[in-house]
C-alpha cells in the first residue's frame, strides 16, 4: 500500500496547490475595488439572523426547495458533499494506515463503525445519483436550442455544467467501487447499514489491487473535481455561504443600498468629493461583495425566468447582467491587479477603461434601463446575489457622471427639483383632497397635534393623481370611523425621493430626504402610515440611513389590525370575484402579503382568486425603478402582460394596494376595454376602497 499512499498524497498536494493558487487569485481580484465595511459590520451586529440564514438557506436550501423537483435534487447533491466528507476521511485514513500496517481498514474514531453512518453514506450517495439524473433531465428538457429565450439556461455556460455532472458521477461510482472492494476484502468498517457497499462486497472478488486502484480513482476524481470547481461556476460551493452571510438581510429586500465612496457614505457637501467616483463606471469600481456575487452565480437562470423585463422580450437578463460583468472581470484581471499599467499597450488600456455601460460597453444601456427594481431576481436567487445593487450603482454613474439616461425621465427630475413632486404640480394642491371629505383633517402646523397618533403620509400620487386620491380619501375615512387620530403635512410634504434614487439621481434623493426628515423631526413625528409602498419602503428602510427613524406602517397593515380589533366592521356584501395584484415594494421588498388578503377575506360576498404568479413570485406592474416616468419601447408592455394574466381569472375587479400599480394596471385594462378584450365594468381599486364600500354600505 506504500505506493498507493505516495501517489495519493502527491496528487493531493498538487491539486491543493493548484486550487489554492486559484483561490488566492480570486481573493486578490475581489479586493482590487473599494471596500464594503458596512457588510462586515452588518454581519457582526446581526449574527443571530445570519446564523439562521446559514441554517435555512444554505443547509436547509429554503429557496431552492421552492423549485421542485430541481430543489429536492440539489438538496440531496449538496448534502452528499457534507456527508461524504466522512468517506474521504476514511479513504485517506485507509491509504495511510495501509502504508503503515499493510491493512487499509481505517475507521473514524467513535462513530466510524456505526451502521447508521454507513447507511447515511450509502443512502446520500444513491440520492446524489438520482439528483444527477434529475439535473440531466432538466437540462435536456430546458435546452436553449429547443426553447430559445424561454429556457432559463439561455446564456449559461452549459458545457461546464455537463462536465461537473460527469465528474460528480465519477466520484460516486468510484466511491461504491472502493467501498465494495473494501467490503469484499473485509476492510469496510461497517457490518451493517451500508446496504449498497455491502451488497457490492458480496458480488466483487477479494482483491487488494482492486481496492487500491479504486481508492486512488476515487481520490483522484475528487481532486480533479476540486480543481474544476474553483475554475468554474461551481465555485459557488465555497462562495455561496459567504454571499449569504454578507448580503443585506432585512425582512424583505428593503431599501436601496446606500451609495458609498471608499467604503464611506457619500457627503455631497464635501468639496473634495470626486464626482467621477459616484456610482460604478468601470469594473474596477466593484466592491468585494460585488465580486462575491460574480463568483457565486450558479447560472441557474431562476432570476431570469422571473424577471418581468426578460419575460416581455426586453434585453435585461439578471443572470447575464452578472455573468457579463464576471466574464469581463476575468478578462481584465491580470491588468486590473497589476501594480502598474505604465508599459501596457493601447489595447490593454482600452480594455481596462472599457465602460461598464454603453453602446460598446459591457452592459448595453437598454439592459440597465429595463429594470423595474421589482426584486424578483433577488428574491429567487438561491445564493443571494443582489442584482438591484449592481443596477443602481451603474445607474448612479450614468446619471450623475455621464448625464446619460432616458430623456423623458429628465422631466420628472426637473419637477422633483422645482416642485417636490414628479408631476410638477403646485405644493398647495397637496391638501385639495381634504375639501372633498365631510369631516375635518388636521394639517400639521409646525408640530404634530398632541392627540394625533399617526402622521398620514399621503404621497405625491395620493395627493395629486385622481385615481390615487380615491384611496387617500378611503383611508382617511376609515381611520376617522375607527377613531384613529391622524394628521397630514399638506403643502409641507415633498416627494420621498424614491423615483430619484431608483433612477440613480442620488444627489436629488439626498436633498429631498433631508428636507423631509427635517420636517418630520421638527414636527415630532413618531409613527407614520403610508398608502404608497414606495413611500412606505423609503420612509421605513432608507430614511434611517440619513438619520430619520420612524415607526412606519402601510395602510393595509393598519386597516387589517383595525378590522381584527373590531374598530372597523365590513357589513355590506360585495358580490364580486376579485384577483389581487401584489405591489413589488409592498410584497417582495417588505414581505406584506397577508394583510391585504386578510382585509378582503373579511368583506362579505367577496370571492378571491389568485393569479398564477402571486406573492413572492408576483409579476410587476412595470412602474418601479422610476420606470413610471419612462417610455416602454421594447417588447410587450409589462402592465399589459400582468393584466393578461389577471384576465385569465375572469375577475369583476382587480384589487391592489399601490397607486403606481393602480395607474399601470388601469391603463392596461382601459386599453383592453377599447379592444373589446375586457368587460366594461372591470376596474382596478385599492383594498381600502373595497373596505370603505363595505363598512359604509355605499353603492
């Protein structure tokens, strides 16, 4: 056995050296960009949450198990890696012990002869083989050559995936060969439990040479697999747990990532601030967390399959957004990590200076501006890649450095700068809706009224857009009926800045946010209720970045609570079939799914039917990411796609809980009516409108 031990250990040293060299390269490449200290700080201060995430997402495979059977197959293949580590301990122990004593009958101390462990080893290996068969079937079924864009593997590096499946297969069959040969020779440490290995032992001849060759084959395939993994997309085996650890993990996707320079929040009043460093213009501007995203991508295409832009024939694929950056990073890596490019030729310099976004850039502008920030990609990614963070950083550079963004969005920006709302209407009109009510609404005059529990954040749409004003009045009436004291800011309220931030205009967001925070703090506001999910998300998750911390609830959360407490009682039946559309910034971004549905379930007569895509897989209306103020010129309109899906439920009413969604879905429904594709009575209403109709008994 001495020769076996020598060959095995030499192979191991060589493979580990090659893999280690690659790991060092990857580390150096990831750290060429700016730091991300906030990621480390978050992981430290939320250690319990991060530990839970490792258990649930990494070991429990929660996200992948939503996708059966592929999720179940991946679960078994992943756990095979963990459990079969014991087999490799046994294999190395056997070749070393065989070299020393001549008898390769090593077993792990204490647990190495337990039949339970032997059973687990054989069972997980068999399950792994079954998982490989499932993966092969899925890949054949979803072959891009057959399905084109509709395949979630479109654009993935398929050759590498097949190679890895082949290598895992080789690891498993050599495992059984080695264990079967050991059993035949009386060297397997299990007398029971290892059902496959023991059965093979009965079938194989006694042969020390067969056992030795099988051990070397098994170890050799594992070492080759290790080298392949660190040079392929299967690097995620090592990087995915780290990516999960350092991802932003609020309850939902939460707010946009804070813009930083050299790891510090941007101070726009700093005279030494280099405007060229705002956002991300070149691959070298990517933080180590961004590179961790690149390394962790499994190319599974789940993000792509859920993306509303991709599903309506737009060029944005969240998967390819990551892969294109990763491939470019690897292409320029030697020069990026070089101490100096003084002697580099012009082609190398051109490659290094290649813009991330542009007609000739790594990412085409149409890709960047197709994103609605809906978060479907991040929600479904099994390794917690944060695609939206990449898009926002690139948008910031395009907007604030290059002044390059869709022209129609410029009107919205000017209106925000001059009037504090996207429509450019006078701030004095913000309180006009109050005159249409038959009770008094208190408007804050410097300080919140002492008896007011909530500040009602009306929002730009809620105050100025006719359809959204119906929701505003319904919520105000419901709060009044329930005896909840509230006040509004009226003309003192300005846009939260969400459209500016999602466009990439961080400076304007900062200006509007600081103005609002100053107003709220001076007024002594503690609790806020908002009807717009975009306002809700910004106030709750983004204002704390600038010193504005409040208790913020969405109106559906508050109304559901009031109904449960008996302060609001739906009485009048509404005999309608209703399908509910989940607003992205309420659902995926903040995990508010149940309360709107709870409200509808309490309204007598209402029959609800879910659309095919709902809750965490809900389909966007197309308004997020500042797309509300941009033309949709490529492919099918996202709101049309969503309404087509709604119509399959044959609803009397489409309900939602977002003013942007009401506008987008309403426009698509009106178009369908004009084409005779939808009944004339079909309308889009907010959940609050349904509730007030039942509570008041209005017709």
